[in-house]
C-alpha cells in the first residue's frame, strides 16, 4: 500500500508524541508499505539528520505561514494545531494526484478532542490511536490551586462533548476504523461507532540489550521521576507520601527530571514538607544519560492521574527499573504487581491514596530483594511491547480492511 501518515509531532530519539509519530512511521515502512509522512517543517532538520537505511519512506513538511506563527505564542499549540490540520488538508488535496495514497492514517496528535480533516479527501481514512479520555475523581485533585481544578473540569466537559460534537461525529463517520489507546477514551465515542472502534496502546519500546545490575539497597532508597511538571502527573501526591515516609526515619532521595509550569508549586510544597534535602532537581537529559539514571535508581514513581500512554513507564521497564503507578490509563495497562507496584485508587480519597503509597514505599525500603526480583521480571516482560508489535496490532486490522475495500 501507499500510506499517507499525518504526524504533526514526529521526531527521532524523542519520547511522548514526537516519538509516537516517528516510530509509527518507521514501523509502517518496515512492513513494506510506501510511507509518506506529512509533518511540521519545524521537524525537518532533526529528521534529515537521521539515516534511514533503505526504508521506503518520504517526508513532506508543512507549516503555516510565518506571519501566523504568533498564533502559537499567543493562543498556544492547540489553536495552531487546528489551523495546521486545515492547512494540510488543502496542501494534500493539491498534491493528491501525485501522492496517490491508498490509505490515509492520522497518528499524532493522539487525542480524541482534536480534529483531522484528511478523511474528506475520498481516500480510505484510519484514525488513531486516540487518547486523552482518561480521567480521575475530583477528590484526587485536593490541595491544587483553583485554576488547575477548573482546567480539569473544562477538560472533562470537552471530553464529554466529543460524543455530541458534530465535527467529531462527521470525522468519526468518515473513518473506516477508529483506534483508541484505552477503553476509557473509547467510551467517549458515540455508541453508533462501536463496530469501528478498537483499543490498542499507541506506544512501544525499542528492544535493547540491558545488563541487569540491580543490587540490594545500601540503606538509601533511590526514587526517580521523569516527565513534565504538570498538575495531573500527580507529583504532589508522591511528595505527601514521602513526607509520611520520612517520619518513619527512612532514608531516601527523589530525583525529579523535567520541567514545566507546575515546578514553582512543587518547590514550595517540598520546602513546606521539609523534603528539600531529599530532592534532587535535574533538567532534561540526553537519552544516554537518562538511561544511566534509570539504571542507577531503585524505583520509578509515576503517579499520573490520567496518562493515555506513559512512554517513560516503558523506558523505565526496559532499563530494568520497577515502576510504582496507579491503576489508571496507560500506566495501569502496562504495569502490574508482578513487575512493579500498582495502587488501586478507585473510590478512594486523596489521603487514602497518599497513606497507601507511603505504606508501599516503606515496605519496599525494607525488602530490597523485591526490587531485584521485579527488575528481572521487567526485563522479561517488556519484550511484549516493542514498537513492531504495537504497530502490527493496528496494521493487521488496517491491511485486512483495505483488502476488503478492494474486493
């Protein structure tokens, strides 16, 4: 097939959305399809710095006119993304006779609230995986500034509107198949599309040979968090749990790697809880240094309140670092109590969850052999989540459906 992939975010050696766009493009090409990727012009330099050994893949770069770039600075990426989607519709429409795609597949952004208009070009259109439908109970937002709670309420309202949004319904109707990252996201789509919907994760890992070097604790539990500093990542809950852990005279460090608008709130909270001596702050790191950090810590803490994927969870696992997470969204899908620790947060208050997290951390700190055992199991388990397998699950369905279209 000639496959046209829409990947606004698409960059090599990156996590999150850019990593999704890049790795899906590579894996579709590896399946023998002529793969044409339309992405941002902003991604051109880093993409063309990578040698793609004999893969039948082509990139088309598009950005809005420079005079419209102020929209992104003033209104944020979401308005720019919406206009970019309109722009690529007309851009591809003009080139359709040259591109001659057999199918069009939207990859990034991975969000049920966003739009793609490429399904109106008269070419079989496949949508997703789409995420962003994951949510948490209001009680888990306790203690957050009002603006974040309002932001969460707005997000939930927009998700609920997807089912009735006329634009979304038309786009879903134009899609031959709709792929969602989780059942929670799929639940926001109208029941009338149920025969089109399939739930699969959007993310995977690149298989690497990692030497297992976990040893028993030396008396200091080393905890790691990697990711953006935003309110729904749940770092504030982890800090409250660590405050309780400290009262038990446990020695620990929490290394926070990342950046984001929530950092000032976190720094104030850390100071108020008396945790400053236990916290190590690190800005973003190159992937190679990040791997060392994964392998030199004992536990990866990822208390996200609604992550549709959680690429860093898989990155931790492939670097034999067991994960402590909640039973929600992508982390709840990938993690389990054989390879890590999963806390059930359903129908529980903020303080209930914090108390359980503190108890679990206390137990882990006193049972270092458990870390070594789970590290070994991580290495065995993670092979099931390669990018090849992630993409194959979806493309087995797409290829079969396209064959039915031809017949």
